[in-house]
């Protein structure tokens, strides 16, 4: 079974600065997907960024980028130019592509990020 | 909105009573999931469905049952609610062709007193 670990329960950053959230995972699979989800106080789960394991290039979405180290099984999220609206719980998640029964997301424990003015 | 709704949004119930949470989608997606979210645990899979009447257990299925009689509806039932089932419950949907992960509902906060 896959496991996902986020070792930082809480983090804080000053507005406009850069912060990196850590995530490690354990799997014997070679083909999989990794995700970062954001959950603001509204409770809505919002997809931030995704990475396919077969791609060596790190994914980037505007101010959000990842550092994907497949051999080390590490998938960190970097947020540049932090904004107050980035304050949220962030979840790292792993997906092994499935067959007929579909794919299942396995989540880490979450990191609560606070952006201070 | 992505076409997935959960009801109710909040519920308080007493220990020992049955509770049913509803997830409704308008996306015609084949796969539907129920997760619970608890501090320090992230989201954990309770049950999932890969088609009408096709369901299977997740990692924390004890005390829960599900039903899917139509593509659009996935029901989660707590047969006899306990305080340990106080949690936030999320429904999610996905399509096998959609590699963007899941689309989530807005969650149901359930309190068992």
C-alpha cells in the first residue's frame, strides 16, 4: 500500500516571500501521479498542481511549482510571492492509475500554511 | 461548480442513530468516493464505487455502508452513529480519462453527540 507523509504540520511565511512544503511517499509503482490540493477555510478542496511520474520536468502553475525527485520519492511544493489568499491547509496526494475499479487517491496528513501580512 | 453536491452540509446526530449522507453528481462520471477528514490524518478513503451497484471498501470502512443505485447518486450510511464518526465527510468523483485527480464536493460536517 502507498503511504504519503507530510512532516510539517504547520508553517508560516511573510507575504511576498517564498515557502516550500515537503512531501514524501512510499510506493513500489513506477507509473503514478502526484498532486497538491489546497483547502482554504471554506473547506473546498482545490487542485493546485499535478505531476506525472514519467515526466522528468517539474510541473509549474503560475506561482506554484514542484520539486519532484522520483528516486528519493519526494514531492515538494514551492509557493513564490506568497499571498494572503494562500493561507490554507495543503495536502499532498498520490494516485496509482487503476483498472476497471478506478484509481484511488492517498493523502498525506496536511500542512497548515499561514501567510502573514 | 463542477457538478457535485453533498447534503446536508452540517448535521448533528445522537449516538446510536442511523445517518445517511448524500452525494449527487451531474458529470456522469463512473467513479465516486467517500472520504473522511480528521486532524492529523488527512483524508482517508471509506468506500468507493466504480459503477452502478459496484462498490468496494476503503481503508476505514468499519461502521459504514454505501449504495449506488444510479450513476448520479452515492449514499453513505452510518448504521449506528458513534462519537468516533464525528468528522468532515467528502465525496469525490473522477473519470478514468481524467488524470487531473478528483473533483470534490464541499463536504459534510457531522457531529455525533
